[in-house]
C-alpha cells in the first residue's frame, strides 16, 4: 500500500514525521509524494496555536477531495481527542521520544538533519499548551543521541541541528555538544530553541571554543518588561537578559542571535510595548520573529485580565517587524565585502552559518554556475537585502 504523508508545524514535529515514515516503510508500506497515488493519507499535525489547528482543518479539507483514508497524527488528536473532523478515519499516536534504533526516513535534504534530544517541557509558561500536549520533560541519553548522529553522518549529513521544546533543558547538553564535535564528517552543529534561563556559562564557552558549532543561537526571549515576564512565568528579568546577551556577544563576537517575542500579552499596555520596542532597537538582534499573543483555552493566560484587542496586537506586530526590517538590512550591509562560509542548497542559492534552514535568509549567487548541493564553500558577499544576501562563490565545484 502507498502512503502520502503531510508534516505540519515545526522541525520538532518533522522528526516525529520521520519516525512515522520509518515505521511504515519497515512494515512494508511505500511512501509517495503524490496524494493521488496514495491509498492512505497521514497528516502529522500541530496544535500549539489556533492558526495551527485551522491549518489542520484546511489540510484535511484539501485532502478529502482525493477520496482516500485520512489519519491524523501528532498534537491535534492529543489536544482534542473528542474532535472528529469530516473525512478523517482515525488517529495515530505518534508522540514520544524515540531512540536511535527506531526506523526513520529522513524528510530533510541530504546535507542537514534535525535531531530531537528531548521531549516535553517543565517551564510552565502561562501562554503555552506544550506541557498539556507533550507532557513533562523527558531527555534522551547522550550515547543514544550520538549514535543517531553517527548514523546520519554515514548518510552524508554535514549539519546537525539540535532541537527540543527547550534544548537547553537537557542536563547534559554541554557533553552532547563536545562529543558531537569529535565525530568525523560533521561540519556544522546548530542549537535551536535555547531558553535564556537554562543557557549556562559552560555552553556559551563551548560554543565559543568549538569550531564546528556555528556562531548562531536561537534564544527566544518572548518579552523584556519585568511585569510581562512575570505574568508569562519566564523566570528571568530584563536585567538578566541584558547580562546574558552581553556575555554571549562578548565571548562570541561573530554570533548571529535569533529571538522571538510575543506582543499583546494580557496586561501589556503601550508603555510595556514601548519598552520592548526600545529594547529591540537597542540590542539589534540578527533575526527576529514577532507573534501576536494567541489566547489558548487551558492555559493560565487565557483567564488573565487585560486581554489586548486584536487590532492593537496587529499594529504592534507590524511596528516591530518594520523596525527589525531596518535592523536586518543594516546588519546585512555590514557584511558587504566579507567572506562567509556557505552551504550550497541548490543552483544559485545557499545559506550561511548565520541562517537556519527554512526560517532565516539565503544567499543568492550572482554567477549561479553548477555547484554541488550540500558542499560548504566560501562566499564573497556583494549585495544585501532585508533578509537575504547576494554573493560570489570563491570556491567552485
């Protein structure tokens, strides 16, 4: 039988999709990219936000036209077990933390892979459904993680991207990073979803010293106003953030910092937003995601007073994204004339160490001749856009 699989949501969910495909293939099923050819369609879902749940419903509606058996996996059926969508025959329990023996079919290009090192979360942020969906923190043993990485290297993977709901909550992340650096064949190691409260001096020092760890860090801060941070239960202050960022940039001068923030959280007034705006203007993150607060039933924030109007949230998102566009363009202009390591991702396009796949920018080559996808080369930066760069290959293959 043929199965068509759709993976919605984040890279963490994609690692679960790889396990679903691996189990299917090992059981004799064939994976097809064409839903028309499939006997079964499986949608691995996200349910973190209403927009994600709406995407699930829309995807089911689109797939129903193929008149195939449809099954839902992932977060949606876990969060809403009693919700029956028209056309869905059943659900698959796909959530969990899987060891390296578990069959997998890679869903990313050959040169990079996401490796999930933990599942669930203990942080109890008041706006977040993850603990309710994924449960409390569970971590993989170091040897198991490294065994998966070694298998991926044998398949040609050059960039390992460590992910989890809170990657820095793994108590042995420092050891994982040090031992990953010793594995031959790996060129880049990237850390996503680091929690400011859990980013230790030791991890910062390892990032500074180890050449294989790209000088890039995804560090979601969510806000800077102490009042809002307390209401979010983030367990740090603005002063903590300022000290942490100064420490990171002081020890790793070429670091590319990505963060994300939530605007319109209950109780956020104009002064609170202005504080966040001024902080972003001052710190000048290299990459920034801005999200309007989404009121999720079942979270403590749902019941908080001071809910912010939708139009105000939209306006605040637009103001911050406008500011970040100017910051990003300015930072990219400072890269003109510099030489950056770039991984080739297709004809005429690549990605520098400063950019994570799928969420950050790209490099477009001014002379896009034939190159080998997955090869890491040196690129001379000749042009700058808001999010992307233009460059000329110094190394050519």
